[in-house]
C-alpha cells in the first residue's frame, strides 16, 4: 500500500459529490494533495471513468455518447475494469477511449491480462486504480507520476501520454465482498434509524 498520497481522484458512481467533499477536506486541512475531478459513469454499455469533468454526466446513455460528453468537457474517458461485469468488454475496440483501467485491485487476473493486452493493441495507456470502496483498499493499485506533475493540466497530459509507472497489489476478493456486505448492512441500518426518527 502507498505510504503517501500526493494525487487522488474520487470516482463515485454517477456523481461528483465525492470530489466536492474531498475538495473541502483538502482545503480545510491545507493538505498538499492534487485532486483530480472525476466519476464513474454508468453508460448503458458499461462503466466509464470520466476524469477532469466539471459537470455530472447523465447515466444510461450509449458508451459512444457518454464519451462524447466527457470529451466535450475536456475530460478523459477511461474504460473501467473493461472485462468485468457491468463493463464495456469487446466494445472498447470500437470506442474513442483515452485509456483503459488495466490494473484494478479488485479485478480477476484473467480480466487484467485481457485489459493489458487490449491497451497494447489499441495503443492507449493502462491506468492503475484501487477501485477502493473502503479505506483499507486505498493504495492497493496506483500510479507514479513524474515530479513535474504539479497541476491538473499536466496530470491529464501525463495520463494521456502514458508517462507514468504503475504499482499493483491484488485485493482479496472474498474480503472485498465481505466488506461490501457489511457496509451495505450498516447503511441500511442507518437509513432505517433516520426514517424512524423523523
């Protein structure tokens, strides 16, 4: 796991809320962290990571239209865990993607290999992401950028060019499933408490 985070992207599903919350925390605590805006858009063809966008993108559109909307905001469109469930799969070969999420800490090894080879074939970068849904998972898979990566503009260009290194540690899949179940039970319990207290 990475000992120090200097660049981070919060990619909640179909929402920039996580980005804005993180932005407030970073400003309030004067943290030296470069925060990349982003979210994971649920296109009707599969999930697409949208980096460097300023407005949320409507879910349920085709992958091609979703990518056009991302590019219209000068964002970069990345196929999230392309060979997982709810992913683009073989459609990646027909889309104007900027990169693939080739290293995802929660993805099977066979799917990772397919993504790695696909990115090579398409000649686009392979990004590394934790896909963390709990704090313990942050930093399982990450990217190392040159020291000159000091602004969002430089970061975006560096991501597009593939001028970065990656590090990867596979997450225990059963542990992830267990934590997701526990977290969902907690959220449902808290929602029930809120409803009964109103």
